[in-house]
């Protein structure tokens, strides 16, 4: 049995794992389900949520960050020391738990005035966090870790490449260290190939 990643037809909570799988050269079934299928599938999933990964063993697991971390560990990109692993975990949690939900809420907001207010608040909060990252948390050369490339770098790229366009936001010229990280991830041939082949979705 091959690895299967089940999620809705979009990037969302699954894309970090998809990027990591691509980086690791891991073949997988990109199982994108619609709402009617989800209604039937939901009671059968481990926690009633997606993404769900089905491993070669047939065992299934939920929780997007846990799944992404599993594969990051498998491919050796969580850090070389326990402290580096803590550092990369901190960055990933910031991206996926604190920042990304702000963009998701804006995307699904129907009222335009509310959306405008939410967008300004999102930009302000995100810029505050980005300044903290830029000023003291980039420890390596175009990487958050001194030892080199990690899943934290991919998490930043995922945010900038996939979420920022939702509110017409970019890094600009104020974050040269973060821009170097994003550019390095973007230039990886396997990640570039995944972006080229994946379905085009706004979210």
C-alpha cells in the first residue's frame, strides 16, 4: 500500500505535508475529496477531521502538524539537535497555528467591510511576527536553523507563497533574511515540480 493523503480540494492544512513529501521524493496518493464524500468518510477517520494520512501499514493518522512533523522527521529536516528541533517546532507552530488561521478566516468571510478590517488586523499581526523572525530567529544561511534546511523553512514558504496572495501581501524589501529562505525553498527542484503539477486552487 502506498502513502495516501486525504484532504479537501485545496491547499489549506494539507499543503505543508505535500511540500515535505515532495521534498523527500516520496510518492503518495493525493486524495482530494468533496463535501459529499466527506460526510460519509468523517465518522470513519481517526479524529473526525482532515487531513488524514494513510501509511504503508494501512494505519491512519490525523492532525496536520503531527503528520507534517512525521514526514519531516523521516526526511531528516526537523533539526540536528534537540534545541534545533524545538526552534523549528516553534517556527512551524507560529506559521500554522497563529498566522495561517487569520488568512483562512479572511478567505471565508462574506461581508466585505468585515473582511477589510480583518485584513488590516491580519497584516499588522503578521508583520509583527515577521519582524521578530527577521531580527533574531534566522540562525543559518537562508535557513532558520544553523545546521541548514528544515521544515520550518518550508512552513514559511507555504505561508508566503500560498497564503499571502489571498490578501495581496508580500515580504517586500524589509525582510531580506526571510526572503532568502523563501527563495531557497522555491528553488528546490522537487518542490518546484510539485507546484507545477498540483491542481490550481485559490486556497
